[in-house]
C-alpha cells in the first residue's frame, strides 16, 4: 500500500485510528444489528417515517410515479417502435426480435431505451430515498431542497458505475414480485407460460423455486444499494458491493420486517376492496339505476387510495433501509457518509412563538388541502370510469378452450384429459400434434419424454407404435397412454368436442409435414370441423395457403405494439404479452384474439370482461362458471370487484 494511503475496507473506527488490525475471524455484530434489537428497530423506523412524512412523502411518491408514466413510458414505447421499424417490422414477434438483434440500428435504439429505463428507475427510487432521508433528518421536502440533494445523485447516475445498480433495480427486484416500486417495472415478471410449465413437474418446480430463492436472496443482500447510492454518496457498483457486505448477517431481520410490511399492505388492500364495494352493493340492492355511477366513482376513489397504499408500503421499506444503513455504518468504509438522524431525535412540535390555536388552524388548512388534492383526481377518474362500468354490462362472447384438455381429469394431450374437458363443457379443446420418426402423428406437446414419462427419448426419434406404448403421468397422479392423432380425433368426434389443433415442431419434421397432416385429418373427415394454430408462422401460413377455407391462427410467444402482418385468421397471444393495443390492432385488421395460458382467477375474469375471442386455460371449469355468471342481470358490485382487481394496482 502506498505511504499515506487510507484503508477503506476497514470499519470506520479502525480506519480512522490508523491502527493495523490483524484478521481475527468474524467480527462481532454491533449491538444495534442483533436480530432482537434490529427487527423492532426496522419496524419502528418504517412506521415513524410514514407518521412523520405523511401526505408530503406520499405526494413525492405520486409525482415520482406520474412523471415516468406520463413522459418516460411513451418515450420508451416510441424508441421501441423505431427499433422495430429499423428491422422492417411494426409488431413484436419472435422473428422480429431475432431480426432486431442482428440489426446495428435496432440494437442502438434498444440500448438507448434500456439506458433510459435504467436511469429513470434508479433516479425514481433515489428520489424516494432522498425524500425519506430528508424527513428523518427533519429537513425540508420543498422541491428546491430535494433538487439540491439530488444533484450529486444525478452526477453519479452519469457514471458507468450506475449500470449494475440500474440492472438490479430494473430486473432482479421485479422478478422477485416487487416491481410495484416503479411504474416502469410493475409488469416485469416471469411469464406465466414459463412458470406454469416448470411447475408441472417436480424437477421444474425445484428449478423455479431455486431461481426465486436466488433472486430473492440477491434482492435482499443488495437492498442497501439504493440508500448507499442516493444518501450515502457511494457510486452504483460500489454501493452494491457494500450492501452485500453489510447485509451478510442482517438479512433475516430485514426479511421478517419486509414481510410484516407486505402483510400490512395486503391487509390494507383487502380493506380497500371491501370499502369500495359496500356503496355499490347498497346501490345494487336499493337503487339499481344508480349502481353504475356509484361504482364508477367508487373505483376512482379506490384508484387514488391504491396509490396511497402502494406508496405507503414503498416508503415503509425506505424507512427500514435507511435505518439499517445507519446501524451498519460501523461495518462500512469511513468514506461512506452517515445516514440520517432518527425521527425521534427531531422535534416536531410547533415553534414556541406559534400559538396553539394558530397551529391548529394551519393543520386544518393543510388537511383540507390534502383532502382536496385526493378528492379531485378521484372525481376525475370517476368520470373517466363511467363508460368503463357501463361497458361491463355486456355478456361475454369469449370462447373457453381447455389447454391440452383438462388437467383436473387426466394427463395433458391424452384421451382422459380430452374427455374431462368435454365433460366440463369446454367450447374447444386445445391440443398439440407432433410428427414421429416414421412420419405419423401423435398428440404430444414436449419434444422430450422427460417431464411426462421420465425418459430421455425424443419424440422425433420414436415411431408411432413406440410412442403409443408409453404411459405418461402428471403432477396430479393421473396416468394414461400417449394417443395417436387418429385415436385422439376419433375420441373428440365421439364426444362432440371441437379441437384447436397446434402444429407443434421438434425440428425433424418431413418436408411434407403439413400435407401429411391435412391428409390424415381428411381421412377422418375431421379437417373442416376443427381449427388450427402454430408458433411457426411459416407452417401456419403454409396451411392457410394449402387450404384457404380453414380457420388458422398464429401463436405468439412474445407480442407487443400491434398485431403482426400475417395471412392467419387469428392470433394467439401469451398472457404476459397481451395488451389492449395488440387486441385493438388485431380487431382492426379483422383478426380474432385468443389468449393463453390464462389460469389465475382474476386474470380469467379480466379476459372475459375484455371480451377477447377466446381464452386457453388449464381451468375451463372455472372460466365457464365465471362466464355464465356474467351478464345484464349481474350485480354491478361484482363487475366493480373485477375492475378494482384490474385497475387498482397495489402489488
């Protein structure tokens, strides 16, 4: 070490004393970081921050969400459309993404929007950390004061070292289901079709759970990075390294305190739902003609309250993290700035020269102003919601399709699963067809038999006779044999069950795959009575070209911006990719919209309320029950519940 250099990897006390200490194993934790004292301290810090900051901090939170939503999100959308256009596309598809990744101009647009998103999320959360620190230290929350504190933060954001922090905030945190911290990340999650497939086997479940554990651990260990970056004056990459060091033995307390905060937020959310529904339920019972109007304004109030609840949780967590940073200072290098004084050390009483009566009047005026600030947006949203609630009077025309049959009654893509879906009343059954080594066809989804039969064999390497002799099992204890396409179709005809047949590819198909499939179905007199789709645009359009009278769809694992240009009659959109923009674009092009795989209760009802043309679900019984319960005779409070669960984003 050069003479006079300062060791920054020692605790503050050792570094300032200049004494070289020999490694003596694991250092004892400071008293304030022991679980018994840290846990209640974190909870008190979160509570006290909310109590002291109150409406002022919630206002900062609301503005920090509104600006990215109104300005940054449209800009990111525009930049992405430019990336698509540079690659010769106007909609997101798997082929479009591959082409974009091979185009230098498209990559430049994508890099630009990624940097913008990372910067925005980092700055957004830094604003909240700085605002929380201001409240803890008794400083002002005026815009000028916040701006002065944020200027050094913005300078650090301009350095390349912020990128690891931005990536952590934009990817790792949302993947742990904590994307509600920012309006730009609340929709980032593991797609349901990925998690759903993994959870269908023991091995897949272990992989999924292991991923969540790793991601969750990383999220906790790096949780001090934002306060260290925004308040402690540390660069992004270094903030993450120091956070990892500081949280090594405090993660259990942080996890428990965070769980308490989330539980309180969920309890508040449940209370909000009940309070929102009660006035509309009363209107349903006593003033039915007024129910839609009551529901619209109740929804507006719930939307404002939902923002307050989400903001309260975010700020509660901010208070916890600032407290943990303060207590962790002895474990950090001496160049890390101390955090903030505790709220309990700051006097909140009115100055002596202000008479109590004057202070009370000021508080009343402030409370009135805050109430007005909340009521006005609630009323505006209520007016906007009126046509939404009126539109929910429609009876859904959505078709319900059993995904690979019905897993509640049999293994996927087997005759028992088909019969279970038919018994449940499915409008159609979605199934998969693959070609075997001898050019025949079997009902099968996976290219490998590992998940369903515990074998390493590939479907494309086995003959039809070999495949149909194999027994498959699912996670519910069902067992059945793999059926040939012929046997599956004959069973569907016997049950009077129309099919949505997916042309599934494993890569080893014959060149006349489509022609052979058409001939097989024609021999069964089943070609016209079923409909078709495929993830392969080439195969979907080849089928449509060969037999124009067939109803053929293009399946999209990823979609966005608009409906793709295709000769297919409908598109099948993965649930995570489904948006109103894609739906309206498809309808404008005269194409129907099916959504897969929709399994959550709220998601099913949301798709039914949107009146999409079809939903493909593992739970056709639930979807059919919900569809049958909707209509003109349905209580408006039931419609309002669905609207609240959809439009009031709490978590």
